[in-house]
C-alpha cells in the first residue's frame, strides 16, 4: 500500500539525503516537503510548500500524511540567539508532531543528538533532551528517535568544529574503538538511510536509536 510522507528539514545534511530516498523509493506515492525557501528539486511525487513555521496551523491540510520525518536543526551561529535556536530545534518539531498526530499520522521519526539530556548543563544537549521529552508525549503508533554522533558530509555552511572533528576521525580512526566506539562519526546519508528503513518496519511504540545502531541499520 502506497503511503504519503512529510519531511521537515529537507535542505540539511540528513534531510537532503532522506528526501532523495523518499522520492526515489517505491513506498511513498507522495512526499510533502515543508520549507522556508524553495528547493532546487523537481519530482512528480514532490509537493513542495514554502511555509511560515511560526504559523503552521494555517497549513494544517499538509499534515494529513502517514509518516513524518523531522530533520530540523540549526546552529547558534545561524540562529544568533539561544531563543531563536530553541524555536527551530524544539518548538517547530513539536508543532509539526502535534499537527500531524491530530491528522492521523502513524509514525514520527526525529533526528536528535547523541548527548540529548533534559537535565544537562550544556545548552545544546539540554535542548535536544527537552525536545525528546515533548515528542514522547505525543501519541503516535511509532516514534523513532535517532541520536547520531558527529555527522560527516557536505553542508551548505561551514562548521569549524565539525570539520576539525571530522579530520581527527578520518586521520585517527583508531581512537574510536572499544568504549569510544559510540563517538565514531557517521555519514549523514547513513542516518537518512536508517530513518528510511526504520519507517518501513512495523515497530510499535518508542524506540531510540543510538549512533552505533544507526550505523548498523543504515550502513
């Protein structure tokens, strides 16, 4: 049975790879991409909608789908303030999840972070932990949370920290063995592949996928 999918964050490292999988796979007859700016993608199955994420309720008809993939996220450099970053990384995903749930969506798949922890003293980890808390409260048949470690891949923006860490991983992979294996960097396309494959399974309830498991599924 052909399904419909909604993706948010399709211009990012993981989202861009995932969008291609959704469009080119046979499981979905329609793919709705909600974006802040137009995509440079054309496909017969793609329904692209430029939206105001602060007024998502006005686009409620777009959320009548089967599976929801949320890859939204930003950096403090781009967002400028912690408040703006929180809105993109927490408020928007939660609003999307609630709207799609109210329309009868069955599955919600979310990109989070390896160190997500609502009680963390680190802002980013705390933010992702709070996001997970909110998502877990929304009634879906299937909720899948993906916690990748350092992401590898070509981004539109330059991230010095990620580039430096990627250099270390590439030149000294032996550092990420044994107990440090969970910190091993992972390709954005691998995360996208894992999300796509998990969405095709009948796993019910909440499942959290650590980076090692994501690598196993998507690699």
